[in-house]
C-alpha cells in the first residue's frame, strides 16, 4: 500500500516505508523479496533508487499479494496435507474452513491497491483536525 500511495514521487526506499509504517527494514526485506521475485514490484539500484510497482495500483489486487506472501499458508489450504480422508467428526469443520478460504480469496481478488489507497486517504481526511480562527 505504501508503494501505491507514494509512487507518485518516484521510487520508494525501504527506509522511507519503514519510517512511515513503523515496520523494521529487516522485516520489509522479507516482504519485498517474494513480491519482487513474482514481478509485483521492481528494485531500482543507484542514486534515487528504491522500489516501485510493476503495474498500476488499480491492476494489483490484494489477492495477488496474498497469494505471493501467504502461498500454502492460506486458511484451509490442504494441498500439503496427507490425502487420507479426515475423520468423520472433522469433515464439517473442514468444509466450513474451505468455504471461509474461498470467500477470503474472492474478497481479496476484488480489492485493489488503488481501492485501499483511496480508503486510506479518506480515513486520513476524516481524522484530520480542523482548526478555526
């Protein structure tokens, strides 16, 4: 989201993101590397370098990001589990988690970085203090 919100100023450094979002640079490296590897962001080296989105914010969904960052850790992803049938008393719960996971994927696929950047701007405008003289 930070890249979507601040991309108008060119490349964004991890130091800038770290300061604005109160997230350690060490953790940010763990986030940007898979996003870069999957082609959602690109790194620009040298003076004025940093990171930038590879597509417009309206073309990147949270579903895209979730798939890269969470992979098989998504709720109810049983692709890495044994293929044995679950016990009868667990089937209803597993079906429920499958439904929840599908709804989550659908919801995240409908929300773009542009949507969230606009939502953030709206929240910031609402919470801005008004001064009257």
